[in-house]
């Protein structure tokens, strides 16, 4: 149990972020969750966390808008002081994401920039801005994808940015080691969420992906949140600068 710890999980009103927040709460960790537009869903997650006996609050944040990060960090500092009487939090989980599927010849610059702003630029600068508020001996968990290891046509831009996140995470581990802060990556395989709904609606896609997974099925959000929670536990204190693929063994 990690009582007294606080985690910030971006994009946690639904899907993997929601599951991660609930898994952390089940381990005795308080939560700050962020949402972009789904306030009602975020409030429901807060209620679920409080039902587990933990404190929680939801803040609106568009991780693609770097210009608003200073204001968000100021709000976060006030929140920590008011609700927890603290100046820091312990775990940053960069989870928020969007999807855009296109083969390389059909990839539009606008879609590329949207992916970049959310999946790399946003993560880089939100982490940068948050560093003064992350407690020494804390953790940073970045969410990547199995698509950074194996190639599925249509995800070149998305997967390339996740590859950049994996490199960024190693640099975080190197530069923050003197503060005792560990940084790691969790890379899910295909997971059945709103994020992947469109892809899985293609005839035969779900069956094909299940057949290419050693454990023989599509992943569920419950398969991922616990991995993030483990990396935030004391049992994972010596795990640093690693990418843990949680895919059930895809494309081996």
C-alpha cells in the first residue's frame, strides 16, 4: 500500500486512464485526474475513487495546448495546498492520447501536427512544467504502444511519436536520477477501448489480432492499469528507464 501518495493521471475520464486511476486508488493512492471535454465522465471517476476510500479531484486539461500549461501548473499547486496541504505530488502518468489512422501517402499535415501536439510535444512540456511539483523519489510513467516495436500499416506517425516518447523517457531517467525519480514506459498492445473502437469494427480485425497474440485474445483496460500501478509501487523501485510491453505477446 502507498498511503499518503498522490498521482496525476492525464486523460483519465475513460479507457486506460480511468482504469489506471482506479488501480492506483485501490493501492491507497490519491488521484488528480484530467479530462479534455468529458467532465461528467471524469466526475464519475472521482466518485469511484472516493468510494475506494481515496481523495480525488478532476481538472480540465487539453494536453495539446502547451500555452495553457503554466496556468494548469499554478492551479495544480493551489489544489495540492488546499486539498492535501502539500507542495508536491508523487507520480505523473502521461496517458492522454488521440487516434489518427492513415497510410503514409495519405497522412495530412494537420493530423500529423495534432498527434505530435498530444503524444510528444504535450508530454514533453507538461512533464517539464510539472518537474518542480514532482516529489523527490517520485515516478514518471509514460504510455507508449506496441506499435513502436511492430509495424501495422496506417500508424506510422502515431507510432513514431511513441518511439520518441520511449527515448524521452530514458533521458528523463538519466537527468532526474539525482532526485531519485524513476521514469518508465508502459507499451500496451491492442486494447478494447473507445480509442480502438473504429479499428476493431473492421470485419475480421478483432479475430486477426487475437490470433496474433500469444495469449489468444484482445487486451482489456484491466490488463494495463495494474502494470502502471506496479511501477508506482515500492516493489518497482529499482525499475528505471525501461519499456514494459503489456500486449499479451503480440506479433512474436
